[in-house]
C-alpha cells in the first residue's frame, strides 16, 4: 500500500449531516438510491479511504455495500443516524474484525 492520503466523508440525510459539516468533514446527501450508488462509485475513485453511510441509506443498497465489502479502500461503514439504530454498523464492524483477526472479539454474551 502506498503512502497516499485518503479522505473521509459522510453520506446521509441533510438533517443528519450538519454536525459532520461543522466538524469539517465532507458530507453528501443523495436524492435516491441510484444517486447514492453513483456517488459511492465516484468517491471510491477519488481517494476516499473511509466513507460513512447512514444506516437508513445503507440498507437501501445492499448489493453496493457488499461489492465494497472485500475492497481495502474505500472502507464503507454504516453509521446510525437520528432515527432508529438498525444495528448494521456494529454488525459490519464485527464482521470486519472477525475477517481481520479470525475471531470475533467484539461478541457480547447474550
């Protein structure tokens, strides 16, 4: 891996993005699922290393999320938004940790 600098951004609903914009993080609010998929492809080719996608958008594009799952960059990570936490962000993180080290160290005893 070269020592290139990767950028970070957040994708979600306009109302959820204000705190990220205030913190200086680039934020995008797509108009539709198709626009989101096109945006992901565009960002992936523009040296974005981490793309956070609000869960309520991530669940609408499962094929695109899966397509990027095996890529080193960008890492596309679901984030809970202002609505109900769907839990897919923590599921994705658990899967990434398990893939990286072979066991799930984040598993909680239920």
